[in-house]
C-alpha cells in the first residue's frame, strides 16, 4: 500500500482522534512505513497555522490529528497535495461522556461549543465511532486508504 503524504484525522473533541492516530501509526510502521504524527494538542496558540507550517515542511508521511472544526482550516489542508481526510464522528452525548472519562478532560462547555459549531468536512473516509473500538476504526481506515491513495495520486 502506498500511503498519502498526509492522513488528516478530524472530528469533535473526545471521538478518539489521538488514540486512532497512534494506532494507525503503529499499524503502518508494522507494514514498514515511516510515519510521523502531529497532534493539535501539541500546540497552545495559533494551532492550525503552526500545524500547517509543520506539514508543509515535512519530508515524511504524516498523520495529522485535530478537531479542524472550522471549514477554513479543513480546506487549507485539503489544498495540499496528497491529503486524505478521515472524519471521525459521534453524537454529542458520546463525546461528552468520553471527555469525562479522559485524564486530560477539557472543559465540558468547550465540547458543546465545538460539537455545535463543527463544520462537517468533505471527507474521503467517514467513520461513526460511537460503538466501535479504536482497533476496529483503524481497520476501517486501513481498508479504505488504498482506494483513496490511488485517487489522490491519479489526480496529480
């Protein structure tokens, strides 16, 4: 399988983006690919500008995890070459409950705000994570990636 340069994993808070990104990285590395993960949680200010700078300068395959809840952020990254957008979604109640279970929970009001204001992306792969394990989610992404990878490379 040929991996696109960027797998962008987006979705509301507490849908499992960071967990899925880490598992996806591990599974791809098991297949012999070198993959780095960038997570929006690594930045405290100008998050999407700083993520974009890192992505543009990258010389390796990337998995980028973040809410990307505003369409302008999604579209900026989608204009780059070799991007496959993975949208993880769950209902608001699931996100709130998962956030409560996190060691690094964010303010519950923020979960409500981001979930309510989330602009659904024009995603290549969409996964409802409500009743799936992280491993099943990664299996789904891995099964769908080859077709999207071919489409990305054919459109060049």
